[in-house]
C-alpha cells in the first residue's frame, strides 16, 4: 500500500512546548538521526541541562539560536508506514501572524497547543482563528504539560469546554482534543498509562488516521492553464488540477473566451495517458478542437463555471512592515496562473483575530493585520470563493516598487455592489393599508420547537383576524433558498433572503412569523437593522431549548447523523450557535408545550 | 473496472508539486537553468524536469559547476546523460576562477573546493543571464535549508537573506526580480533522502555507479571514510585500505565521504536508507561539520 501525504501546521511559543512536541514527534517516530541527536545532547550539556532538550532539534537559524526564538516558517519531515508528514512550523507570537498564515495556507490539519496550567490563552485562540480563516479542515488541540497538572481529567475537560466555546465562533468542521506531555512523551506516539481516563488515541495515531481525502473538491472541474506544451504533432495544455475531475471525452469550456471543446486525452508527467485527472495532479490536456488557449486561461465544464469578475470581495492578511494597505493603492496580483493588477477599493473592516471583533472604522492594515477589502482587477479573475476552493479562491498581492509579496488574500465572492437600479416609491402608504405588519423572528437550535410555536402563533393570529404567514426555514430551502448549503456564507445568505421576504410581508401588512435556526448573531442583527431602517417592527424570540433536549427529541434524525459524522456543519454539534444577547422574549421548555409557548408569545405581542 | 479512489501516493504528490514548479518557472522566466552535478538529487531533478515538458524537449539548459575534484564516473555519467537527452550543457570551472584570482584555494587537507563553487556559480549565472536556477537542495538536509523558500530570492550579489524572505503561500510563487538579481528554485524542497531513493527505485532512474556498493581504496579520517583518488593527499601515517562502500552524496572528491555498504541496487539502498540513523551530510560531508552554522554562512554567500 502506498503512503499518503499529510501537511500540518503548528504554531505556538517555546513556552507552550511546541518545539518540544515537534522534537518528540520526530524523535519518537525515528525521524531524528543519531548525529543530530548527538549535536542536541552536546548543546544541552553545554547549557547545563541534564537531558537532551528536544526543542533544539527544530531551532534553525543562528539568529534564532542566539535569540532563543523562531523567526520564520520552518519545514520538518517525518514518516510512518502510513503517511509522510510535512510540518510547517511557525512561531506563535502576535507579530508572527504573517508566518502562521503562510504555514496554514497549504495545511490539511492544524495542531494548536494549550499549556494545561494556563488554559486557553489568546495565542491558542489566534492560531485557531487563523486555521479557520485559512480553511484548514482539521483542528487538533494538544493540551500539553498534563504532567504539571497531575494528569487531571477535570483540568483537561475544563480546557476542552473553554476551547469549544471559543471555536463555536469559528468555521471549524473537525475539532479534537488530546491530553499530552510532550516532554515525557505521553499520548504522543503511544497511549499514556498516566491518563487511563482518556479514551481517545495518541496524537500520532490521529495524524495517521484523520480522513483527508474528502477535503478536496472533486465536484468543480478546474484546470488553470500553466504552460502550453508544443512538440511535433502535439499541443497540450499543462497545469495542476485545482478541483474536480477531467476525463477523455468530457465536454469542456475554456474561460475567459468561452469556447467549448472535448477532451481528447489527459496526460500525466512524462506524457503518460491517464483515465482521469483530479486535484492536485499535474497534467496535460489535449482538446479536440484547435482553439486559442494560453497561460492564465481556465478549463472547466460548460455547466459548472467559476465566477468571472473584476470586482471581488476578499479577506486579506498584510505581510510587510514596510507599508500599509490603504484604499486606493495598486498592486500586482497573482491568482492561479493569472497575473494582473488590482486596486484596493475600500476596506470594509479590520478583524481583531483574538476577539473576532470587526472594526469598521479602520483606515488601513498594517503588518499582521487582517481585514476585508473590496478590490477591482485590471483583467477579470476566474475564481471560486475560497471556502469552496482554496486553489481558485486564493491570491497574493505584490508591491511593484519592491517586488515583495505584501498580502495574502482569500476571495469571499464577487463584490455585491450597490446597484444602479432605481428605487420606486410606492403610491400606497403603509398607513393606507388595512392592517399593520411586523416580523416575529424565532431563532433556536434544530428541534427546539420553533416550527411548532410558529404554526400555533400563525393559527391564533389568523383566527383573530390578523393576516399572518409562517416563513419556515426548512420550507424555504425547497424553493427560495434551494441551492444554498450550510457553510457560514450560505447560512448568512439564507438568513438574508428570509429576512428580506419577511420585511416585504411586514411592509404589506402581514405578520411574518419566521422560524429559522439562524445561528449567527451578526446575520440576525443585520435583518433587525434592515427592519429598523424601514420603520418596521421586529421582535427576536429565542426558543431556548437545551442542546441535550433537542438531541433527544431529534425529530428529523439529524443529531444522530451529525454525531455519527455522516453530516458535518450541523448547528450545535460541529457548527456554532450564537444565542441572542438581548432577545425580546425567551421561551423555555419549562414554560410549557408549543401551544402554551405560542400563547405566551401572543400575549407579549399584544402588549 | 475498479472505482477511482482519487488519492495520490506521497511520491506522486511530491512529483506533481515539482512538475508544477518546473512549468511555473518555464512559463514566467526568460532564461532558467538547471544545476546538474551528476549527484542523485540533480539526476532526480532532471528526470522530473523532462517529465514536466514531455513530449517536448527540456526548454532550458543544464549547468555544471565543475570543482575539478571530480569522480571520473560522475563526469562520464554527466556527458552520457547530456547526449542521450539532447541537452544543452553550460560548464563553469572553479579552476578558471582560481587561475584568474577571483577565488583562492583553501588551505588545509582536505582543501575542498565546495566553498569556492559559489564564486563560479555566480559568474556562470551572470555570464548567461540566468534569471532562475534550479537546485536540488532539500529542506530535510540541514537546519538552514529547513527555512528556505521554493522560490528563493538572491540579490545582485547573489546573496540570501534568511531574515528577509518573501512569504510563500499556497501554490503562488513570486518570481519577480530585477536585472542582476535572480531566483533559486528548489523543486525537491519537500523531499527527504528516503523519498529521493524511493523515487529512483519506482522510476528506475540511472545513477552514477558510485552510489551503489563497490570496492575501492579508502582512508579513515576524522571519523569519515574518504575515497583515495588522485585529488586526495595522504597525511603521514595514513594507509589506504580496500573496502566495500557506496556514496550517499557526490561532491568534491576530496571531502565527500563514503559509507560501508553492500547495497548494490536501488531497492537495497532504500532499505538501507530507511534503517540508517545518521544524516547523509553528517556521514559524508566533512565541510558541513566545520561549524554549527556552516551551511547558513555559505548559503548567505551564494552557495547552492
């Protein structure tokens, strides 16, 4: 059986024991050679240590050894019979966000370290945020120095809960925890005998077993053309598959020209014929028709094309101390195999990576700062949102004065511009309508009882002569919101659309009763703001049924599936639910059944 | 027909990564060159490069920095490969730079010329206007290399500034440079010695014969086995003895050590490398042991 490649990113300071952990992984998996170990033992002895300091194995450059810090991204390698591992090892200090972003850009998995004595500090949170921002599919939290807290199960559980609470705000789909002692090797390669209460597997075992094959996008065929290979009777378009699959006989479209053709053959390195190409293979594709294709073009399927746009929204991390990103500045841009220029239009906000707060008053981004920008490119980009495809959704900005790479960017989507469509003022005013509308927004976990309360409220309102209509999340996904998935972006769009429809209903004089999980606070707040701006009443009702109760009820069998790992991104299980901070009304199971809760709600509305 | 599982083995993944890098450079640089010493890493690199452009010929020349302290097998191997693949070969001789006073032979015994290669390499790059130079260096070889980028910028003096490297993200390589500056490109960055040998085995790649076990006269010096060639001056008391050895790296013949081995095929070498407990540089490169920061200093000066 052949071994697979797993790329992992680590971050943390010397204090976390990160270097020791890596040294331990290398040492215990026998990736350290005797001459390296001898050098480490010699240096350790010179410094008066009684045992070899494994952290020295990863101390690269002289400047670092002198200062005792790691200043850049270093790559380490080790292998087991199952996998070859590439570790991108970066320092964890705040000023090294840029290095963390660099190391995280290609990683399949992030290792986050927490010192068991100190608990979840800013640095661990920062690393988790960056892992989430960079779309690393798997996050493993190593709770280190367990030996210094008496291998306490309670301490481990406490840290795990703390971390989970924070991770709820992030886009993390696979999160696991391992209690370790890197210094002594507990739970690194073998299960520790010191922590019999820990039922999981060792860290190395997790690294060997984590399922990464499904992380790749095998749906959207994307081949950015890198180089045209010409030989006698041969013309092929070479590039690295960035998603999906391509086979001989497939109908394809070439962008931006839009010409279509058929794949004649797919070749691997060495011009070997392949049955099928998939990411990340480096291939050469021959087409049936003689059409003009060159570097920077993209081959895809006619029915599944990337976005083609010059105005895009993106998250960027600023990488240099020599300048700041400010609106109006112009850069060279590299995206897939295209190079063009981009002008930064506006800075929407700066993201505080520790608190996740969005500062909308920010006027620029300095070194290590992250923010969302809108930019315009000289030539259109052929892209997918980064969340959908890390290869076709990422770009770098280069300062043309210094040739330095100054920003790492992740495209969130085409810019949603304020359109030029004229707003028509209605001739019938709200006061002239027979009834007054409003929006009643029910939010809560799946299975919390929102739909039952909504249905009962609607029945009572209609019976009393008030026009009312339920907008149910599940039902909307069959029509208006068909085609939206469960990513953070799709959920946001789901909520936005439901909110817009509710606003129209309310404007028309109807009580719109919205029953929607709507897990993110910000999305709900936006709907409220839209109503407020329009002078329409909006009440947010939190159906606060505990997760355990919802999971027990499990009316659609979804919790069972989510726990079994059959579905991911399920709110409350592996996707966060952000409870309202100031709901207008809270309904709890102890208030009574759905009919009673609806009665309480109606009473509140009539007040 | 079996269902495709859409998984690449790690060797295929490394191959794809290297092929991507070759194509990227060929598409964006006017004049690249590939460093070819006849050493196994450069042989694998050349093999990957030809695969990246097949069925078209290699779109750039190969460059050999000749120390003059060569193993005869390596030079004849080089010439055979060049003619077989129809390559264009550029040779830069260290001796020329010594004769012209641009480089001074080091003292000591062995007086290796590894360090002097930097001068010659930079001269060849300038004379041929090479904007990008492919090197076979791997990050697992040495501490300083662990931080090197795949596209590594060199200033107009050919120097590497480890504290001021360009961030390198995703598969997006920034190769921008001005006249006089150049980029070193390392397609094998993520390969280990074992990966290289596993690939040699899987692809059936031919290497100079001294990579496999053979008998030759050697001398023991500083814990290393040095080949007794015409380039090596014996110290008082040194007595060459015949041993069965192979080389793990091939460089300047005066300071490249060999190891005792009976591995005569790639398969046997893979087994040996998988079991070995000493790094290839630790075992065979006298000059890397000079100081703890030996490689870092040389790289800053423009070394490979």
